[in-house]
């Protein structure tokens, strides 16, 4: 931006736009014929020197808008003014009442208004017209200048103090306009009798001013017609009934004085006495400009009612055949339902094809699918797509329950089809969805259908639970790998698949992860099911967790809380479960099944020692056996495998996780161990233990006997407790018979019996729990002994699987020493050789 300054001074400057002082801009000054360029730095300084007061004032004025407190207070004040000031005034004005005059029966134009024709009523005063009549006395005795219907308000512009004259429009000429009549010589000149009062016309003159040319005088363009008169004197403005063949003879136009002179001269030329006509006029109609009679001060709208033609609409629809589709559905695949399905299809096919006004648009049918969910019905959704593609006009169905048993879905699709103009006809309820009262009836029928479905679902659920209580088992063999339904109805083992199941259990117990098992199955080319041969981690986990492989059946592991969405919820205690032990032949032993469940729980419950674990849980590491066995002897934290690279050489070491994450804050002296010497030390410890296998097994047996500790202070066996409880029960019944007459006298004896029963029951529960724990510990020790019995007497190479089976933990005591603990509790100290 440039400014021309001649002899500038501080007072001679006017306020320039602030953009010229932008730090990145540059201003040119021309003084004494020379142009000088100043830098932005000079411009910014000049701004402060030349306009210090103005610049400060602007900053000061805007400062208040930067204060959030001031703005908040201002907004609160405005809200209070609106709520307690403006809104009450508006409400008061809207609630005010006034009296007006209303028509009680129809009044024709020109009728005199009597007291019986009108009444005074009280209405809201808000937004009423200004010229509304409010006094009945001012209306009675006057004449209507327009038709008034019963219930209309009366405007002053629709009333007249005098009766309407035949030519009332002539009485309202104010001197600026004049009325003059023009003769119509022919039928064509009069626009074939189509001229009416209010038309805007232009006068065309033949041989205008004797020049032999047809012209339009400038003064006679766009003239208004105020009357059309026939040769008999009939005036078109009066509404008088005359012969339809009588044509207009003269036209009266509303013109100015200059236009009247031109028309008079033209009319005189046409009517020259005895002379041939020198000119001839014609009228060209431009527009129809209907007005109310001049007696009215305001123009009332003219409403033309176009009558309905339902017959024509029906005839048009009848000429085009309607595309009719049918929808039928059955809920189950039972034989009687299947017959109903076929009967419905045949019935609708015959009905549509036998009607000449209909054409077949398709039969849509869902077989063996519930009606509570529309998305699961493929043919129903296909029918809806056809409707949206404008391929269907009408849908026939047996009843609302066949269309949908979900009220929300039913109304949603009915409304969607109604917007498309597609009717749904329910034959049983005799409902057409396009009728006015159809939605209420459909809602009620849909609610009854949904209620019926709820009742059926509740009955089925009740029946299934009673069957569970009675021990009746329903097994889905389609999703049960390794079993098929036998001839006796019981599960029968499939030998080939059973071997795969046993192999899965063995591999999992040896430390393999679910993904490793999946990869091995795919490498071996083993198929899962015929229709779905791919193995997934979820399928493998399901096989490992399914109690049916050990011969048991657990029922009601999941349940459905809502029959509409039918979502399966895992039963974690909300409902009772029913376990049937030894129901059928098992594929794996119960001990192995329990061992897999314990191993799975151990892997899922592992805690991560790293601070980087978001959930605090550790994922199972199946690649390296030492990842969950090598622990720090100082802080008890697991070790982690690390790879160091220096000068292109890699070095694999194991380090304490606490040292890696926190330095020496918690663990001060944990050593870093090279992987190769550490593995050799562990193998040496295992070989030492395996050198005298029999002695090792005896040690494990001794540990097992040490594990079996008798119940503390236990002088009674479970049999003694049971016998004593039966004796106490007999004493209680005998005492109860004696205490019939005076129960209070035996209160202390009842209390003694009940206290002893409670004590014995608690002791019985403790003994059972301890025995269960001891049995599990014994089983673990026996499994470890069996593993040692089957292990090779001398291990030469590092084997991750063998280490998982034999080693429980490896504790790092120092850089040169570790302690290897075998499964069964035998600890072997071992030196690390570098």
C-alpha cells in the first residue's frame, strides 16, 4: 500500500488503514519529487511516533472484550433481561383476549347482514388483522361485498353501507380515470367472446392515421377492461343469466383523458356517416387481472376449488397392472411346518396369477427362521431391496406374525414401504398399510405377535431347564470335533479325530502355545471339519476347555437374556449350571483334562514384571523355556532374553527385568548371564539328577509322603463325623417331640445340638478341602515322577520341550552359580562354567 506525503507533519496525517503498518509491509513516500523506500522496521517505529494516542485508544477499547469475566457477566445480564423482561411481555401480549365478530351461517355477496347471521366471540388478540370488525352493532344492517362462509371473521373491506348497484364500479371513478366504450365489429375482434372484466388488453388499429399500416397507438397499450356488454344490453359484471350464444357488442375500458381522446377519434373514424370505414380496431388480450369491485378497499384472494377425481385415479391404476409380491414364513423345519410353507407358496401363486389386474412380482419365503429378527431372513431383506428399487407395488402376507414378530422391526419396515407408496396387505387381520388407521391396528397386532413369541420363548426355555435338571442332554455334534452321534443316541468316538484331540492335549502340556499348535496342524495338513477345514486359535482353545472330552457334560454354560437379539451371554453365576459326570466315553483322561485347565489358568494369570505392561499381565512365552523359569535370586524377578550387538557380533544374554526397567533402584547386584554357559549348566544339573533315576524317584516319593499332612488335631475321620451328625439329628427329632407342650424349657438343649452340628459340618468341609488339595499336590508329584521315569538318562543338546517338562524354576544365585528346581521340589545347585 502506498501513501503520497508532501511536507508531512504529525498533525497533517489522517488515520490510515492499520494494514499499512504491518511488520512485513513496506511503505513508499514521495517527497519533493523523489521516491524513498523505508523498511518495515521504520514503518513500525513511525506508527508509534505518529499515532501513539490513537493506537493506545484502540487497544484500550478492545481490552474489555478480552476479559472473560466481563463477557460472562454481560451474557448473564442479557439472559436475565430476555427471561424476565422480554419473554413476559411477549407472553402477556400473546395471551391477551379480544372480542371479534364471526359469521354463523353463509352470507352471499350483496345480502344484508342481520343479527342472526353473526355473533361475538372471544379470541386471542395476538397477530389479528387491523381492519377486523369487533363490534356487532357496526356489522348488522350493512351489505356484504363478497361471499362469507360460516366461521369467517369479518373485515371492514368486505362490508358496504349501501346495496351493490348493477354498475357500481362506475360510481367509484375519482376523476383521474375515465370509462369509455369501444364497439366490437366482429367475433374475432372480441377475442371470440372471451373478454372479461379485469383483463388487460392492447388496442390494435388498422390503417392508422390513413397511412395504410396496422399499428398500436402508444397511448393504448395495456388498458384495463371494466365491462363487457352484449347487444341486448347484458353486462358481464352482473351475473345475469342470458343466452350462451349472445356475443359481446361493446367493451368498456378504464383509461386516462389522453387515452379517451384517442379512442374517441378512432371510434368516430369507424362510424363515419355514409363513408367507408377508414380504420378498424382490434383488441389483443395480454393478461387476466381480476380485481374485486372498486367498492372494496382491499383485494380479497380468489380461490378456485379444483374437485378431486378419484375415479380417474382408479381408472389409471386399473389400466396398469399392479406388481404384486407375496411373503410367507415358517418358524421351524418340522414336517408339518414344511407342509404349511409349501401350501402358502402355492396359495399366493394361484391368487396373484388368477387376478387380471395383478402381475407376479415374486414369491419371497423364509423357511425355518424366526421372525424376531429381520436381518436373519434373507428373502425378506431381498424383498425390501426390490421394493426400494421400485419393482413391487403391493405385498401380500398371511398375517402380521408372518411379516414380523418384532414390533419395532414391523413398524420400521411398514413406514419405509409406506413412504415408497407400497401397500402391505395382511389377510388374516384385513389390514392395508396405506389406510389411515392401519398403523394403530398393525401396532396392536405386532404387539400381540411379539407377546406370543415371548411366551413361546419362555416356554421353550422352561422346558429345556427342566430337561437339564432331569439329566437329558442335547449335544450339538456339528461343532463337536472327535465325536458323532451313535446308534443309541450317545456320543461315539471318531478314532482319527480322537488322536488329534489327544495330541492337542499333549502338545499344550509340553509348553506349546495355541498358535504353535495351529501352525503344526496346518503343516501336517490336518483338517478340522468337512465344511470348515481351517483351524483357528478359538477352535483349539474350545477343544482344550470342553469337558466333553473327559466324559462329562456341563449344561447351561451360556444363556440368552433377550429373545429379540438372541445374544448368548456366558453364565458366570447368573443361572445354575448342571454337570453330569461320566456321561459318555472320554477321549482324554480326567487327570490330563484337569492338568490342561490348570496350565491354562497359570498362563492366563501370569503377572508381568515389566513396567511397560499396560494391563500388568504377561503373555505366555512359548518360544523360550527359561522366559518364565529363570528368576533373580536377589529380587525374585524373572529374567529376560536380550541380544547385544557390538562390532557386528551378536551376543545373547539373560538379564533381570527389574535391572532393565528400573536400573539399580530395586535390584543392585543381579548378574548378566550368557545364554550358552547357562544352558550347559542346566543340562549338567539335569544329567546329574538323571544319573541315578531310581534315587531321584524315591526322593519324589518321600516328598509326596511329606506332602500328605494329617488334619491338625484331627482325631475324627469323615466316617466318624457323618455318624455323629446322624446321631445328633435323631436327638433333635426326639427333643422336638418332647418340646411340643413347652418349647422354652428345651431351648438350651436345642442350642447345644445345633452348635455341635454346625461345628461338625464346618470340620467336614475343611477336611474335604484339604483332601482335595492334597490329591492335587500328589497328582503333580506323581506326574513329575512319571516324567522323570520317561525322560532320557542323558541329555546332550538343549531341548526346550524337555526343560519345560523337567524344570520348575532356575534361580540365579550369582554370576557363577544357579539352583535348578525340578518338578517335584528337588533342588540341585550347579556351577556355571565359562
